[in-house]
C-alpha cells in the first residue's frame, strides 16, 4: 500500500543520514511514523465497518448464546480497576439469545469498549443489564451525552475523540440490525 511505501521511504532516508543529522530529525521521523501507524489503524477500522455492513447472517449460523459468558470473557481483558467499575445484572434464570454468537460477541465488545473509553471518573459505574432474551442495556452514571451528539450517536464518524474514527457504535448497530435488533 502507499502507506507501507511511505514507511519504507522514511526508513531509507533515516538510514542514509549521518549520526548528527539522524539525532536532529529523529523526532520528526518518529512523529511521521506514528501518524502513518494511525492511518493504518483508521484503515483497519474502515475495513471493519465495511465488513460489518456486508456481514450476511443466515439462520444456520444461529445458536443459543449466553450473553453473560461473553460479557465476563470480554471484561477479563480489562484491568482489575476497570472491571471494578462494572456491575452486571442478570435475570434470576439464565438467559440465552438465539443468534449468531460471533455477532453478539462483536456487539458486546464494541459497546463495552465504548463505555470504557468514555468512562472518565472512578466514581462512575458502568451497568450492564441483561433484561430479556432480546435486550441488553449498557449505561453509566456519568454526565448525559449532549443532545446534539446523542441524536447522531450511531451514525458513522460521530466522535468526541480526536484520535478515533467514530464507527464503533455504528458497527454495533449494523451487527444488531443483522440479528433483527436495534
């Protein structure tokens, strides 16, 4: 790709510099390489958005899936401090979703990641509530989302983070739509 070519060119130029020149421009080369890495990350996110939009669901890919197991598996990847911020509420009886389990896990992963990224106060709690075999609610006790953002929250490229693309919730919605949800 052109980005790989740019990285290779930067490395060649760095290799051709004398030690004095190298030290003088090293900071700039590192900044350029970091920017190229961010572009690669953005391209990966766009590819995931494309895949989510095109992901066909067939009835034969549906199985009973326990969202509580997925939630706990996903939270295991976070630090103990982050996990302490979560409260998981489940019905008295085990709840199973008849769906594509991979899609359910993707949805939960995207929503939990979004909750963690927007969680900025140790006193805030993130609540994950399995309400029924068709409904999971993820909320937090923080400040409400500004109305001008809330109205567009599931649209692509809506973000409050300068270094993010703003497609995580869009992908979650696309996967949910493929499962007949919203």
